[in-house]
């Protein structure tokens, strides 16, 4: 991995073996993202697993290129266990308790700490 420091953000970008996928420590907790965006590989992977085509994904994220979407899918396939773990960790039922929140039967999220 090589690192690039962007003068605008001063965040360290770690390149991966996939040219369109990077990791930035303070962006989405260092999860792999599509370079030049905040789109996590896990989001592309979830759409791909759900049967969406690259064209479908591009309709959702029109600012991405087809090449970067293909690279995100390739990254997912090369790192399936890692990305599957991220998907699981980021399910709403796993995130809510960590943030001190709960979802009621209507789907409304409330925070348990009233000082927020």
C-alpha cells in the first residue's frame, strides 16, 4: 500500500491492489471506498449480491464510472470475507445499540440518552 496525502483534506489515502479502491483512515472508519467518493465497497457489494447490474448501480450512483463499479465488485470478490463482515457489522440492528438508539415498531429511531 502506498499513501497519498491530499492537500485539501490532509487525510492519508491508502491505495489497494485495485486502482479505484482506497482506504482513508478517517473516512467511514477506514473501510474500502471508491476513490474520489465516500461510497463504501460494501454498498456496491450489497447491490451486486441483490442482483443489480452495473447499469443499475450507476443509476443509483451516477457520479461513479462503470470502471470504478466493476473494480468495487472485483474488490468484493477478492475480499469477500472482509466485506461480508462489514455488511454484517453495518446492519441497522447492529449499529443502533452502539449508538445508544433504538427503533420502534413503526421504524422510528430514537436515542435512549435524552441529552443528545
